[in-house]
């Protein structure tokens, strides 16, 4: 019986996520009180294993922009909480991520914008997805409810709520409260054809930059060869897709060659291809493209 109890205790620890919580640190990033009619969700239930929606909670992650390929050469701290609306009001969730200001964060604004672009090649961004609230520039989407996202220096704030039938008011009190805490540092942007074309070019540049960063981490022995090659090939394939779409150069044979190099763990072949693409990009990135 004693062994069974010990085994159960050990298994229970295995299934607890590696999540920390500091009331003092978290209050620097989250508003740990009600905001107007929106009630702080479960303020007394702060423990390891708190689900992603609800909270408050904190964890190590790049937050909402992790999916963009944001380079993990440093630790970001993300904080999340939900506010309960009720009585016809939505229940917005808030995510605040503190970035370190490292070299990777040069792409922070670009990566935040990516979440609001549409199209197979992320070519479409309209003025309707960029709002000014109390003098603060904010990315906005009304899809499925609403999403507000902005940067405040090296902090990314994202507020989301669900309202599939568009019957609830915006949780604007929550948005304004967080804008007061973290004013947007997004400059005024004219969302037009020129802006969209520049974003596409910046994304192509970023993909090659990411490849360089992975190889540099390999050189520092901070990452394994296989992961480096896989990440580099993935980013180069995206670059090739964009190049095919906007510069008319077929990507199929190049992508197949990269896949064969990856299968063979041919790091030299992959690095040579990266060098080739960087040289091509340097010579052609100034050329006009048409979306």
C-alpha cells in the first residue's frame, strides 16, 4: 500500500505543468481586480496547473506570437487572466507578455501584425484591422467576437473575447484599462498597398534571418543539429513560397532538394542553399512586387 501511495504522488507531479506564480510580479502585468462590470476570474484559486483561460497565471513562453516563429534565444514571461462579464456582457481574456528586448525583438511589431493579416500568403491587411482607441494605435479583428493587440515597448498585450452572434457589447472598459497600464507604442501606419508590399518583403527577410539565428545557436552549441536543420529548412521553404508567388521563380525543385538534404542530415548542403538565397535576396529585394 505504501508503494502504491508513493507511485500515485509521483505520477501526480509528472502531470503538473511547469508553471510558476508570483503575486507581486503578476500584478505588475495584470490588473488583479474587477474592471467596471467585469469580474476578475477566480482570484483566490491560484495554483500550479491552472488552465490557459482563467487565472491569473504566469509561465515561460513567447505568448501569442510564439506561432510566428519568434526566435527562442531568450525567456519571455507571459501572464494571463480572464474577466467574467455575464448579464449579456462578454468574458474577455487578457494575455500580457514581457519580452527581453533582445535582437529577436526587432521583429516584434511585424510578428504582432501577422496575426491580423489574411490570404494564403498573408498579403491582405485592411485599415479596418487597425484602430485608434484613446490615442493608442491597436490591431483589431472582429472575427468570432473581438481581438485587440498592441505592443508597449517590449510588452505585447492581447485581449480577446467570444461573441459568435454579435449580440454583446465590446469589453471596451477592459481594453481602455490595459491601454492606460500599457500605452501603445505602435506608430501611426497607413494600411495601403505599399504597406502590404513592404510587410511581405520584411517577412521574406525575417525568414532568412531566422535561418541565420538557428545556425548561430548551433555554432554556440545551444541547440542540436537536427533541430537546427529542420527549423532552417522550414523557414527557407516559406521564403521560397513567397519568392515563387511574388517573383515568379518556381519553388518545387528547390523545396524537394532541401527536403532531401534534411533527410540526409546534410548541413553543408542546407547552409550553401541559405547562402544562395541570401545572395539572391540581396540583389532582388529592391525590385517592385505586385500583390
